[in-house]
């Protein structure tokens, strides 16, 4: 929907009934934008919405532009750290792959829970109906409507459904249209973990201190993992997020972001270059989530 310089937005000519599956930041932001455009929106979230994170969230340039357009610049200016370049490094090698200059107003390392709370408040203030601790048991679509059944027995009808409950959603096939097993990419278990370390602690190691430039967004890419590092708290802390192929067991309760000792995530540190190994060795606890295609099918 178009937005003018004063932040006013045109309303849709037809009000649609929309169900958003997933009440994390993607789902809440989508619900807010749709409700703001004049649609009837309900969000279904399987967690209680109260989980807290020890980590931070990186906001790339396009995401930052949208948040600014929504009037969130003062909040980001207060809570986020600004980066000027993305520095890509090889996951197994100490060498640098490339450095990419980015729009200087990019904000990075905003507190994960802080931004989620902002989205929740935006959505609820706009009038979005949010149902926590509720799961979707089935989703049926046809060319004209969709029907969503919840674990409490309630059935919702909608003009369309937004599936925003993650890359491992049980409803992914409905969105992608891929039904043939032969055409599917082999599914794997995945892990994600985020944590914060004081820069004063990280800088005690000379090898780490050499690459710790507060104006850079550091990214290591290796076999089966991506690791992001950026600064927060006025450059006093280092926020790190890693996503990786998980080879261990995944229980249903691991699907919810939870605080654990770093050993819980079964990271093979020898897959990483020495500086990343050192960074992980300094970490005691992290907020993370493990997922598997088996659990996705059960949901």
C-alpha cells in the first residue's frame, strides 16, 4: 500500500479476511501491515509469546527502510547499532572473501525481544487479533477461500492465509506447490543460536581483536553454517547468531526458542576457522531453536 511523506496509508478498497500462521516478527509485521491497509487479520501462534532471547537481530538495508517508513526510526536510533559494511569470511579459512559497503543508515544488532515487542505492540494497537498458545492442525485451500482448523477445534475461514511459521513449516508444500517427493530438496535438521559477549572479553584474544571493527557486520560462511557478528550496546558488546545443519537429536520442545548452555546445540567447533572456535569457546549460554522435518510433519 502506498505511504505518503506524512506516513498516511491508502486503505484497500475491499476488506479481506486473513489468517497469519506464526506470531514471531515476520508474522506480526505482516499482520500489522495488512491490518493497517484495512484488512481483517488474525494471528495464530503456537508458543505463549513470552520467550526471551539472549541475542540480537540484524536488520538489513531494505528491512531498515521499511521500519523507518513505519515510524520506528527513533526506536531504532535508541536501541540499535549502525554498520557501514558487511565483511564476508570463509568459514574454514582465516582469509577474507570480500567486503561490501552498505547504506550507512543500516541498523544492526537490535535486541531480538525488543523488536518483537515493538511489532507486537504495533499489531495490537492497530487491532490485530492475536491467539497465543494455539496450533494449526490443518489447512485446506481452494481457488476462492481457505479453511484453517485449530487445536481447540475452532475452524476459521479466510480469503487467504499467510504462512509465516518458518522455513520448516508443515504447510510449506501448500505455499511452494511442490508435492512430488522426487523434486524436493532433501530435508535436514537445523539449529539456530544467538548470544552476546562483552567486547572487553572478546578483545583479550589478539586474533579476535584484529577483526573486531564496530563499523563492520562480520559474516562467516562455511559448510552447513552461517555465522553473523555485529556490535550492540554502543559498541560495548558483540552479538552473534549462527544457523547450521544440526546432526543431533531434536525433541518437540526444541522447536521453541529457549535459553540453554552452548553445549546443548552440539556445535562441531572444528568445522570453523580458529577465530570462530575461540569465539564459541568464550560462550557459556545461548538462546536457540532446533528443528527437524519429522517434528514439522507432526505439527
